[in-house]
C-alpha cells in the first residue's frame, strides 16, 4: 500500500468511527437510567433552545455522584470497528501522526487512544473525583466547533 508523502496527520472521530456504537453520552444515559431526560436535552439542542455547552452541562449534571467504575464498565466493553487497529498501525508505519477529535468523552477517547496507539486526543473531559462523577464536563467540543479544533491540532505541524 502506498500512501502520499504529504499526509502528516489523520484525525478520527470516536463514536461510530473508531467504535461500533454511536454515542458514549447515550450509553451513559442508558447505564444511569437518564434516557428520558437525555432525550429532552437532545431535542432542546436540535431545536435551538439550548447551546451545545448547555446540553453537555445538563447531561453531565444528571450523572452527578455516579461511580466512575460503572462508567469504566461501558468503556471496557466498547468494541472497535473492524479494521480500526490495522488502519492506525499502517498510518504509524508510514510516519503519519494520528489524532482523535471528538464531541464524546475523554474517558472513552483516552482508552481508545491507548488501545490503538493514537498520538493526540482532544475531546470533552468528564470530571470525576474520589471515584465519583462530579456532574461537570470541561472543554466542550460540539459539532460546530470541530473545525476550530482541527486548526488547533494542525498548528502543531
């Protein structure tokens, strides 16, 4: 396989791109029994009633005081799409750096990055302390902001 020499970086999303599921946020709603509330916030965001930041904040607040080890069960049971590991390996063999840019959560993205050897990760940080979720999220990366963050990553090349 021949890869063009001009390629220095390949950026991946996580949910539905590297993993077989479509949303880590939704999987946590299912885990914690907050799907009804999560659907309300989803609808509010897509109707323009709330911002992406508010949507993320509201979702994270629903999970306050939930144990981190339950979140890790979801992370540890996440399956990669067929060919993900091989694709990353081929890119690395050709000296091409890889990055994750995701509106998902760091707990998932960091785990995937370790598993397959991704070089950079830029995603939302689900805050936890002493083994429990705090109900907060930082560095919110929504769909509309991804272009800005791609430029941020590219500034290192």
